[in-house]
C-alpha cells in the first residue's frame, strides 16, 4: 500500500458537550498525534464536542484539519471557523461520500446516532466492496462494546459471515487507533462475493 496516500484520515465523532472528560482527552490526543505524524485530519467541521476537540488538538500542534459540512449546518452556526479548510456540501449524504473519498482510513470515536449511522454505512459499503479502506473503532471506556456485541451476534446468527468481522478493527487508545489506520491493509474487492450469505 502507498503510505503517502495514508496521510489523510477521517475522524468521526460526537458533537455533544455533555460527556465525560475522558472522551475529550482521547479526541484531543488523537488530533495531536495526527499533527505530530503529519496526518491531515478530516472531520465534519463541527464547532462543539469531540469534533471540535480533535480538530483543535491537531491545529494547536501545527497540523492540518479539513472540515466537510452541509450548507444547513453552516447556516445554523455549527461550523468550526478555525479549520484549515472548509468544504461545503449540499447535504449529509454528500458529506459522507466526500469524507470517505478524501481520506484513506476512518477512525470512529464515541458518538450518537449520527456517528453510528456513519459507521454502519461504511461497514456496509466495505462488505459490498464499495469502500476498501481501514475502519478503526476507538473504544474509549468500552463505549462501543454493546454495538460490537450486536455486530458479532449478527455473525454468529448468520446474518453476516465470519470474514466480515475483519471489516473493522478495534483500538483501546488513540495511539493504537492511528497506528491501525495507517498500517491496516486495504480490503480485497473479491470479498464482495461473500456479501450474500
């Protein structure tokens, strides 16, 4: 794999501010690590929560952070004005597509329904061979344990194949998450033949 292409990583996470400080610490630390390793951070350009925290961590260390955000969110005043670059999209679907195209891996931090939706969509795309890049789940405080158990239940009950458990990787720390994002091989398109069970 061309590691030069791995210098842009999408970070998906919450905009909520009413969460435990440990989530903010991991988000900021991930952003800092990305700056230190010259990895461009791409996120949803939110000015609150873990989106802002990860971007600020990156920017304050001299890194580059690109935000991708729909017009309606800009109009609502939700856009982080300190990003290195802002890419405006027509809607949420275009935002998801653009972030997936621009990055060479996705790291998922804890979040709510929006983050879950983005994660499930990328997992689905990867299962179908439409997205081949690493999907990394940063499991701060075991936040994703219940969701991961649901995914593994889908495999054990034959809604997915065992091979599909390789679609995502789980990391306990920001350091491991970024390492996995940069080093995990791309998915093999031939896996599409296993999409049906």
